[in-house]
C-alpha cells in the first residue's frame, strides 16, 4: 500500500513535466565536439563528432567523416566551443532529503515522522531534476528515502513521468538497533525507526532485511556499520553480505571507525563510505579484495561553516566549536586522501548531499565536492575519473556509462573551460544529454 501511494503521488506531477519528457524516440543526433576528454588516458581529442542513435553512442570519429553519412533526419548539436565529457555520477546521493543546517538530526526525525511519503516523493522529483540539470546523469541513492521512495522515484524516471538521473536505489538502510543519527524514546521508537531504517540485531534479521529490501525494489544494500557506540556485529555483516551477493546485489557500508571498517572488510562488502579512521593496512586489504572506497568530502576547507552561516548566526561558543572541528578536518582529511591515492585502492566520490543549500539547486550543491577534493590535494583528472569511469565501475555499470565511446548510453555533458586546469568548471555544466535526449543546452 505504501509503495502504491508513493507511486500515485509521483503520477500527480507527471502533468507538470510532460512538456519536458519526450513522448517519441529522439531523432539521431550528431554532436560537433570542440574537444572530448578521454577519461581513461586523460587526453583531449579534438575535431571529433559523436553520433547518437536510439539513446546510445553509435560512433565517435572525426566530425567531417560522420557528417558525410549521418541519417537524413539527424539533428546537429554544436559544441565546437565546449569541452565534452561523460555524464557525471554521484555515488552518494540522498534525493529524498533536504535538511536545514540547523539541528540536522532533528531534520531526519521530521522527514520520517513529520513528512508524508507523498511529500517526500515530490521533493525527490524536484531534487532529481535539479541534479540532472547540474550534469549528474546517474546517482546512487543511499537511503533517507522512506521504505521505497528512491525505488519509486527511479521507476518514475525510467517511465518518463519526471526528469531525473538514472538511479540505483538502496531503499532502507540496515543499521544497528536504534537506527542512525536519531535519539528517540524507546517506547515509541520502533514504529518511527522502521519507516526509515531496518534495524538489525542478529544474522537472521540481517538476511531478512536484505530480502525485504529486495522485495521493495532495492538495487543494492546500504549498511550502517557504526553509529556512535552502536555497531553491526561481524556475524551480522557477514550474513548481510552473503545474502545480498546470493541475489547478485552489491553491499556498500557506512563505516567511520576502525571497528566498523574492519568488520566491513572482513565480511567482503563491495564498497566503504566515508572511512574516516581508515589505516594503511586496511587500505591494503581493500585493494587486495577489490573493495571500493567512496570518498565523501564535500564540506572540507571551511565549507561546512560557510554553509551553516547561510542559515543561522553562530554564537561565540559555536564558532569556537567549528574552528576546533575544522582544525581537525584540515589536518586529517588531506592526509587520508593522499593515503588513498598512494594505496592503489579503487575509489569513487560521492557528495553525501542531504541538505537544502540556500541559493543553490541540488545539482549545484552536489558539485561543491569537486573543489573540495581539489583543495584536499586530489588532481583534477583523478576527480573526473572518480565521478565518471571509476564511479561507473563502483556501480557495476561500466558497460553502460562512464566513458564516451560506441555502445555506451549517450550520457554527455559539456563545460565552457578546461576542467583539467580548473575543476570548478564542473560546477557550471552548460550542456546535459541523458540517453540521447538533450536536457539542457546553454552553450553559446
């Protein structure tokens, strides 16, 4: 019943978006590219054209050669003054959440207990459209979406009801008993927590949670290994991973402590989110097992305080607290990023953007992560790979997206400048194509 109601609420906004959603297959398109970034080699290729048919890239070759034999009804898109890249991928999105900077923990509670599934579905539709317009043609949604909100949003986008990126949905997060980042009266907690989380207190409960999420339409499983002093046990994590892999589902894990990270590695999960306390030995184990590291460093370099100050005036005590927190971040985070780069572990990047950022769309807020990672010492090419080809591999979709080449889905973005010199160009995406459909074109 809950999924039916969510689906009906999404139907209600179809009339608002129908003018933007194509009702017939797009015509063949020939893109005239000024230069295409080959994300594998890190080199630009100039004078190229991209022929798109039936939502896929049919051929990439010299523009003059393609121009000579394109279909008669083909549409030409002139990006000769732009830099062309594969569509961007956010590996850690929360499309059905838009918390304020004030008391974010209370915002989670309000989203769960004070907002209806229909309201959250409408919010998700808006966030999805804004992310797509920002150049993010694919996202991996890691919870905070009710029982099945992200799966319903994924299906609505695929059906053409609303505009948005391709979505891999996790449905409810699996957590230690008590959920994540909420503190409730135990007498009333269960009914509220179960609307957003799937508490796990035994291996059998872990297996059941995987099966139920699968039933509700999850593409993969998200686990919270540690939340303050509460943990998913080794036995529980192993049961979760085993059950998910039995159903050909990947498992990604929020793990910030050494205990949580080691539990995740030992269980053979597919990727780790955050990884604050990661050690060099753990990175080696991750590399040996092929476990991805999803870096989520959007608010490094004072960006968190700047964001909060847009919504509230901080007291002197709060300013001091932020200064101490930022001092720790500015000391530890660059070192962690450099250790990840040196370790050879596979990595991608995610925004973990679950805030309503004043003055920015969700897509613009998501893109803050690029400059943040630059400031932490990550080279622009590594950042670009981590949001294109590397991200596609993390999702298991390297056969569909992540590079511009024949046979891949026609997810293409363009910027005016050179992102290898200035990564903040990715904050100003001028052209977006998803599956052969032009979503946005501001290239002049």
